[in-house]
C-alpha cells in the first residue's frame, strides 16, 4: 500500500486534492481511499488528508502515521507535518521555492508562483492544490494524460483550462533537491 | 450501475435518491451535514422527485417524517449525536406507531464536553426504543444498507436506523457502485402501505389506551423486532442474488477457521479489526474478527452459534456503560452467552471514544491484553 499524507490549511482544497489523486489512481486500475482530518473545522486551521492506494480494497479506517509521502501545500507546514509522523523512507513533496531544512528525500515545486501566474487566485488565496497535485502525480509515476482526464471530470470549459495549465507546469517543473541546511 | 468515488455521506444521499423516497426532513449537524445538503441539492436540481422540509430541529425532523409516513409516504431523515438524542421521544413514537421510517445516524460522540468525532454512544443510547439498528463499515455497505433498510422497514413496519462512523466513514472517500433503476424497482417496489391516514377514510392514530390494549402492542413490537432479524438476512440474501454484493449476515466474520479468540466490534473498527486479526495470526495467535452488522435486534443465538466450546470472546465497545470499563456489546454478549458461561470466556473494553484513533496495531495490543485476562 502507498500512503500519502497531505498537509494544508482549511480552505486550500486539501480534500479536493486527495479526491483527485485517488481518482487518478483508480483510473490506473488501483483501489484508493481518502481520509480527511479537519481538526477543529475552521478556515485557516491546519488540516490533513490521507490518501491510500493499493491493489486490493483498503480496510484501514484510521489516521495516517507512517506515510510513504508527505505533501505540504506550504513549506511553513513542515513542522506540523513532521510531528504527525512518517515512514523512515518517506519522501516529501512540498510547495516551496527552496529546499526544506531536512535530510529526507524531497521534491519541491513553486505552486504558489504557478497559481498566481495562471490567475488562479480567489480572495487573495492562490489555488495551490492543483499544481501540487500535478507534482504528486509526476513523483508517483501517474501519466499526465490520466491526471488530465481526472481534471476534465472535475471542471469544464473556462474553469478547466487554467487547472490543466497549473497542473501541467507543476508536473514539468517539480524537481528533486538535496535537503537544505538545518536550522540551528 | 455506475461506479462512484465518493464519501460515505455521498453514498447515503445517493441511495436515498435511488430508493424513490417521497419525503425528507432533516436538520444539518456535523458529521451528517453533507447528507442533508446533497439530498436538498438533488431535489433542487430535479434529479430526485421528493418533498424536502428544512426543519428547525431534529425533533421536528423526526416528527415530520413520522407524520408523512402515517399518510403513506416513503420517508427518510439523517442525523448524528445530539440530534439523535433530541429525537429520542419521537423514536419511541415511531416504533410504537409501527411507522417504517428510515434514518441514517452518523455516529458521533455526545456532549459534554463537545466533540465531533466517532463514537457509538449516540446509537446505543437508543437501544430500547424499538428501532432496528444496522452498522455499516464501508461506503458500499452504506448504499446497499439504505436500500435494504426500506425493504425491511416496510415489510415488518418497524423503523430502521443505519449507523456509520463520523468522519472515518462519512467523510472517507471510497469507490462504490450504485444500482440500476430497474434492479432497484425489482428489489424495492414502490411503497404500498397496508393502511394510512386519509381524510376520505377517516380513522385516528395514536389513541389513548389502557393496559388491555397497550400490552398487546408492546408484545407484538418485541416479537416483530425479533422477527426482523431473520428478515434482514433474507433481504441481504436477495440483494446478493440480484447484485452479487454481500457484506455479511448478522456478523461479517473474518478468518474464523480454528480460531480461539473472537474479536467482536462494530462500525469502522470492525473493518480495521481484520488487519489486527492478520497481525495476531502472524504471531500464531488464532484470532478471528466478528463485525456486528445488526445491533438491534441483538443476535444472541447467532453469536453463540459462531463460538465453539472452549473459545474466547473479546469485546471492543466504542461506547461506555457508566460505572463499568466497557460497554453495551459486552453486556449483550454476556447475556447472550450466560448459559455457556463455563465454556466460553469473555473479556471486554471500551475504546475509541470521541474518535480516539484505532489503528490495527492498537487493536492488536488491546486484544493481547484481553487474551492475558481470559487466560487467568
């Protein structure tokens, strides 16, 4: 089983991200499940969601403690995400401009910049979930065509185009980096 | 049949839409809210032909669907936690009045302190209202159980509550399949009540009685609640023949072969328990899982029939009987197995209150502790 735990804040679209990732995995012939955790259900509060992908139906009905992938919708969620636990071999996929100050294998993508560049901002909030989804799919080896099909079922017309654009750019630009310097 | 990837609440709302329900009244409450919202949206979009009454409270929701049922409508509501507690009075009314209501209860802790997460205290507190209570552990099981619930309720004229855990199932997205309209019609024909209130025919409902009338009503209700158990299994078998889908009878039994330790639980914990059983089996501990699907009527004989002489029953309650360290399932199990007290050892604990997370490793730890206890 592959377990991915996504960290974001209430209103950032963590639940939608998880749903679209799971749907993409299902298109690849996999079983999938999402389990969001809303904390105190307040906009802006830290929220998380687990996505589980496997070859057989998923029986887990509990939270994620040892995910294989840790996803951050913003680099400032790193501490919260690490406190939630991860597998020793876990890889981090983060919306970040610079390497994260940890030694783990990590992938970064400038999802905020990509969202702003493509006009995906509402109420001052850049929609980073779709570009981060693009980055995750690239790391997990999900072909972009599969993701494009998933996005096409979620949005149509003028709403679909920028989502495909941000997902595509993140898919193409996410890069593996060496861990950054540790904070003293 | 269409394949859906959606939450437990979505599975619930879609089943209500597909069951050709006539009337829905609901009051939103976490973690049930999406059920109330989605059904309202289906009706507003014109893809569900029903009347929806947005009420000011759960007491009114239950009262409204009870009244609508009495005039012959197929009815539904959904709630959770405090909402269910607020309905308590009407739950007795509906069961005593033999009204085939169907309700989803998204299991959540009861206040105080305030808590939004999975716990069965809400449901077990309604054990003695005369309602049939089912527990589901997957989104497919929710969809299928809603259809089954209408069939059972309308045949035996007793209301049915379908329970599933808040967030762990209600907000967890999983793949599930819906059923084609023609198959649903075959399984669940339009509701044809044997009687109903109608101005043309006159009559009254819910008259004052004395014990001469009251006692036979109570006797018939307890007899029919018991009979409903067999009916649930028959309807589940019919559903299996039609769809190939089977979630278990009274229990969903996991790895019973040569088992000495039977781990009894209900709801989402029962599904995770299968992973705990696998962990214990890897250590050579002959464990099995019993996920209870029918809480009311509690299947006493069927539980006993699953347990060979010399085996042990380990009970995991997601509720608490105050003054003890365990819950209602332990009490029911002890009562069911009293005559076999010399041949079956029983231990029980209360876990998972207020959404306390229950990964398989923790369930296996608790099982090992209880195994030490029953070995004493």
